[in-house]
C-alpha cells in the first residue's frame, strides 16, 4: 500500500487477526474507510497489519459485529501515543508542575540584603529606606521597581550618600554605597596687631584684605 502520511505524529498500532481467512477482515476495514498498511500473512489463519491508533475502537466494533476473529495488538508507536501514556500518569505531571512552581517562587524572593561601604548608622538608614521602597529580606522581587530607579530614590532620600549601587546576584541583593566626606570649616582667624622687629616709620601700606 502507499505510504501513510503523518502516522508517526498521530500514532499507529499493529493488530494481529486470527481466524478463518483473516485477510478478509482487513478488506472489511478498508470498506469501512479504516486505512490499513504493512499487511502481512503469517499463516493461513494469522495476518497482521498497521492502523491508526484512534481507529482501534472502530476495529473492535467490527469484530463484535459478527466477525469470527480474535485480535491482539503490538508495537504501539507515535508522538500522540507517548503523550497519552504520560497523561495517564497525572500524579507525576502534577508533582513535576508543583516542583517547578515552588522553585520558581523561591528563586524570585530576596533572601539576603548585603550593604557595604558605609558606617553602621548609615547602613541602618539605607536598610530602612530600601524597606520603604519594597526591598527587604523575604520581598517578592517581581513587585520591585527597576533597580536604577530604586538607587535614585534612596540617594535622594539620604543626602549623606555620595554614591549607591544596587545589584542582584541570584537571590541576594548587593548594595555598594559611599558616604560623602564633609571637609571641616576652617577656624576664623582672629585679627592681630602688626609688630615690627625694629623701630621705624611706615612709609607705605598695601592692604589686600581686611
């Protein structure tokens, strides 16, 4: 018979028919528009052929309608057959889905916040500001604003910061910050008298300041 298109996709199965003139049963299948291919005659009362898997129920109906044959099946193949086989194990599918869902959930939680580069007082202030903006240990990371905007918000809220950078490494958020260095004010110089080393008369003065 001609090559059957798509048999490996929809699935096919080999049926063994035993009885008187078993080849006539395959002719009956063709008459009922059931494609059969790879028909082989193993003995006078034994023939085999391949049909689409979804036609198996129709073939069994023909056998129960008075045909004096016995049927057995073998070599069930095809992608849909594999899918149906896996689908029968729904408990395994459900357990796998729950496992992936659990891993996805855990991988999108902030489990650790590391702040470095600043004194403990400023570190506590940064931690508080991060919490107010939604970043804290145990936070759901999908609800966070973009990290560049978060950096900008924290820098605006804490004027003492010269720089702050936030990076995500796995489930850990690493915050590198730097405190502004404030130069101390110079003490105002006290006005003083000019005292010459020797006695004399001042001829000319050039005053730059004061």
